[in-house]
């Protein structure tokens, strides 16, 4: 895929990029995963992907071990006929360009290819923007987890549990499960 003259793609998260991703995580979230959380995800062989772009001459951003610019990432866990989205983030300087939807599409394609029927996730109850994005993508709220997230100063915040029926999404999108939806440059800027 290309966007603003850049070629974009997903590449697996490797040990070589853990520090870069952890630095991005700390910028993206008020209560980020620890470096140990990322290491544990890699040790467990959880699917972990980086959304990267070809650098332009004016780019001063740190580069991945493959020489690309990091835009975002996702980490999931496969279960029996389901996938669980553990972490997804778009770097603050790359938000509002359609990358979260692009990564959700890649997650749905990956999960469908693994024969998953559902994707599950938790999102902070206070994160209305993320909940709206997930709903627009086809996720539905199915419950709450009380005091699930740390909220600072010894407090905890509830999580909204959401699920996506991949078969229903495939029908709604009129595409087979497991086939990534290629987006045009125009679509990715909406």
C-alpha cells in the first residue's frame, strides 16, 4: 500500500525493535505496557506486527531494525476459534490518518486465516474515541471488567469488553474471511 508517496506494510515485531516499540508505547498510553510485557508476548509467540513506512529524506524519526519508520503496532493472542487483541497503538504523530482501521483490517484478515470466528478486546471505559472506532469497525460491547486497568494513584478503571464476529464482518464487507482489504490512498485519509 502507498500513502503520501510512501510504501507501507506490516512486518513482524522482533527483539531488535522492542526498545523502539516500548518507547512508542510510553508516548501512546498513560499506563503503558512494560518492556517485560512485550518480551513475554514475543516469548509466547503471540502474533506481533509493526505497521511501517518507507522513510523520506526529511524524516528524523528513529528507524526500525529494517530501516523503516514505525507508524503503529498490534499484538494478539490466538485461542480456540478466537483471537484476543492484547495491544494496538498508533504513534501520536501518525494518528487520524486511518492507520488504526488499517491495522484492525490486518488483524481481522490474520485472525480469519487462523480460522478464528471472533476477535475480543478490552478498552478503557473512559476511552470513548477508541470505543467509537471499534464500533464503527463492527465490534459490539458485550460486558465490563471491573477495575481492570490501572488508573494512577492506586485507583483502577473498568474495561469495556468488545467482540467482533468475523463471519458477519466478512458478509458485511463482502469479502472472504482471511483476505486483507487493500485500501487506496484516498480511503486511508478518511
